[in-house]
């Protein structure tokens, strides 16, 4: 498999598009898609209002990692399959890190939240990668 370096402009486009797609999907999940899962199961752990600074920091760090570990290698190899596989793995590993740690340190952190959240991480990252890689492939300059 050959890989080509990916120019910074293309990586910046990937980052910006990933931010839009990931942000929109995650906002939908957190406000509508997950229903009452979090409120019913871990509502006692949730803040009355999210910490905006921490949320922004999370998204910046997460998306930079997503571009570095998923999108950059997929773009360099030209492999959509690699990008989707790596995206799913990245989502599982990163969401499992939070959820399994939470299960380890918080009293009565429910297994159903862990499993659903890890699955959501895989779906969220895979769909984001599919959209970003698809758009970048269609808009690639010869």
C-alpha cells in the first residue's frame, strides 16, 4: 500500500468538515436521538448546565485526534475502507475509555449506558469519516 503526504489545506478542510458533521450528529444524539437514556440512568451525575469550556476543549482535542489518527491516514492511502475501519475503531476505543472508566469509578454506572455509548462512538465516527472522505474525494483537485 502506498501513501502520499496530505497537504495542510486538505487536512484543514477535513478538520472543518469533520467538526460540522461530528458536531451536528452529536448535538442531535444528545438532544433527541438518545431519548431519555442519560437522564433516566445517570441523571444524578449530570450537571444542571454543561460546562461549555470543557465541552469545547473536548471537541477540539477529539477532532484533532480524529483527523490525525483516522482521516490523515485514509487520505494518504486513498482508502475509504481503511478510513471507515479506523473511524469505527477510534470511536470504540475513545468512547470505551470514558465509559469503562466511568463504570470503574462511579457507583452504579449502568452497563446499558456503557454499551449504547460505545456503539454511538463507533457510529458517530464512522458516519463522520464517510461524509468527510466522500466529500473530499468528490471535490479533489486533479
